[in-house]
C-alpha cells in the first residue's frame, strides 16, 4: 500500500470531517490521481459550486486515467475491477452535484456514462434517471430506460412504470399490484411531504440501511419523485384511488 492509499483509508475511517478533509488533501498532494480524495473533500463542502469544482477535477483525472478501458467497458468488465470504484464514486457524486446546481443536461450525460460503464448498475443510477428524464420532459428516454431494465423489481422502477402508463393512458392494475406488493406505503406519502405512515419494520433496520417494503423506503421514493408525479395532472389522485381497489 502506498502512502497516499494509506491516507485515504485513514480518511474514510476518520471520526471527524476535519480529519477526513486533512487526510484527503494530503493524499492528493502526494498522488493527484487518488480519486477517492476528491470525493472525500467534496463531501465536506457545503457550497455546491465549490464541490462541483473539486468533482470536475477528480472526474477529469479519472477519465484520463481510465481512457483506454472506457472505450470498451463491457469487454473489460469495468465495475468488476475494484480499482475503478473511486472513479465511479466521483462520477456519481458529480452527476448529483450537477443536477443540484441546475446543470441538468450535463448531469444526465454523466449518469448515462455511468450506465454505459456499469450496465448492471450496482450504483442505482437508473433510479436517478427515473426522475431526471421526466423532469426534463424526456419521457421517450424514460420509456427506453424502463424497457432496458424491464426485470427490475425496485420500488422506483415499478411506480415510475405505472406513472408512465398513466401519462400514456394505459395504466394497468396488474402493474400497480406489483408496485403495491413491493411497497404499499407510497400512495399515502406522495401527496404531502409531511405525510407519514406507521411502520414497525422501520425499527428493525440496521443503522444506515432501509428495509425493502418499509415506510422509510417509500418516503425516500416519494420525496425524490413527488415533483414529477405532480407534473402529471391527476396522477397522484388516480394512484390513491386505484390502490384502494387493487388487490395485492
């Protein structure tokens, strides 16, 4: 292990943000290609513009470092090489920050790069695009994405698929039944950010984890997707009405 790698390991394990930041900066000073350092530094920055500058630098270095492999990622099993993970983390964080500052097209471009490099999508990038595509009016791209991952049984995929069907005038009760089976709490939480549901399962989750089918999982999806659902007239109301009639 190099000195820079040791500093990054210590940074991830550090108890305070201040110590993390110090160690990450030391690591980058020794080796500017120590990409996790950029992610650690960016996490400590409250200002999105400053964060974006750091992440752009890290992403540029990563793209130069992995340029040859990025030309044919499926052949090189990009994600399976654990050395690529710091680069993938930086790109993920960059996409999120770009969206935060309003650079929506660029955020989507980086998200699509991540899916190209890692088609199995271990990072859950497609769940960002479930919202980002319709938020930018690109429902055709959403349709293609949902078809590409048609075997996905995540809450995001199932409810977004029903929303697309409703918008297109062909929402299916069978499709809604699948979504409700995955998580029955979403319809109650979508209308209002202050809504809550009683859910004993949430108490069973380990710190930092969310249980499938739980109220916490539903709240995460509802909070992230609410604006898109509200952009489709009648969608939330129809979901609530049909959910009461559909048997799971």
